[in-house]
C-alpha cells in the first residue's frame, strides 16, 4: 500500500526531528537526494521545478522547497499550538545553525550549498516562519489588509528566494514578484476554503463575509449559497488582479526563469478559472489542475513566450 505524504513525513520526523538521536550529518549527495525525493512526492498546483528549468537551478529549487515543506508540516503537526510553536522554534535553530556552518539536518546540509552559491541572507527563510507561527495564534482576519500582511510573510519570501536563484534580487523586481506571490496565496485561500475550515481557520476577510451576508453559521454548514458565491467571486477577482499586476516580471527576469515565472502566473489564473467553472462551490470539491491541464499550460506558455505575447488569455464566460 502506497503511503500518503503525511505518513512519509511522520517517518521522516522520527528520523530527523527534534526527538531523534543526535544525528551524524549526512553527506551532501544524500541530502540532495532527500530534498529531491521530498519535492517530487508532493502534489502541488504548480510544478515545483518544471522539466524546462535549467538543470543547474533545478536541484536548488528542491532545497528551497524542502525547507518550506518541513516548516509547513511542522506547523500542522498533531498537538496544541504551543507544541507546534516549539517545533517551529526548533526549525529556526536548525536554520541559524546552518548559517553558522553547523548543519546536521539533511535539508540544511543541502540548503547550505544553495545559500552559499547564491548569497541568500536568512531574512526570507525567517519571514516564512513568521507566517507559520501566526497560523498558531491567528485563525480569523478582520480586514483585507490583515490578509495581505499575512501574505507578506507566507508567500512573498518564496518569490524573493527565486529571484536570488536568478541573481536578480532587485527592489524593482521584488515589487512584481510580491504581487505574483500574493496573488497565488489569495488564489490558494479561495481554493482551500473547506480545508482551512477543517483546520479551524478562515482566511477570507470577515469584513467581506459580512458585506456579502455570509456568516460563521454558514461556514459551519459548508453552504455554497448565493452569498458565498458572490463573496468568493470578489476574492477570486482580487487574486486575479494581483497576478496580472505581477506579469511584467516575466520580461525582467533572466531568460532561464521566464517560462517558470510565466507558468506560475498562468497556473494561478488557471486555478481561479477552475473555481469559476465550479460556480464557486469549493465546499464540495477542491478545484485543481490535472496533469493534462499542466501540460497544456506548459505548451501554451512556451508558445506565447516564443511569440512575445504575455497578455493572459480571455476568460471563458462559461
């Protein structure tokens, strides 16, 4: 029987978590392989490192992903918030030790190579932990600005890390990168309303919920009623706006990154279209992209880049 990712992480947690015996640092080769395996076994809307990404960057993307994946899984471990906060504190200690040259966990043994190669500072890694800690303390957001502030820590650092891989981490580019990452995070909030509710969290701004007449009791009943459809339609439009504002980044990053950046934007827009096609009923089925959808995205984005046409395709009115 094939194990689920959560079961696989439980096994990894026993081997490499804070309760494991003091480890002997694995070799760089073994650590690279571990990060690659970790990235490939998880489903994501957007391929972690597409087969079109240059080989010299692909392994480094796996290292960054492994760091984020472990932090995310630690933040969702069974137990109370205090226990999860303690695990995140342990993960930050591992991070700081990595920057001091004392990595023992396979993720950090591999990540050290990426940090050294591209001159990445600790800030984006630490910012991500701010968001994971916030998830343990905050489960509702009153305003859209509060949600956007959360995105500043939960999503935007990922884009900045990618800019470091492209050796193009500049203020002018981070504005567009932040817009894309915020749009992707907002799209994920729309996609995962049901999953977030099961975890006790609501990322849709409560002020917007009241504006459209969707209350906590309706959340509890998981009602995809007209109020919810109008609410989610507005949130989907907001996410789309952020993604489109970030689109100029495609022309500004090095050629090696253009297709993947374009794929991230187009993948986010495709998820939003899937939500629209489902008539905003994300309670009964989670919209996602199939393998065929992803293949079509790759071909479509490649062709539009070749023709110099980055204008997103018109939305299907149906």
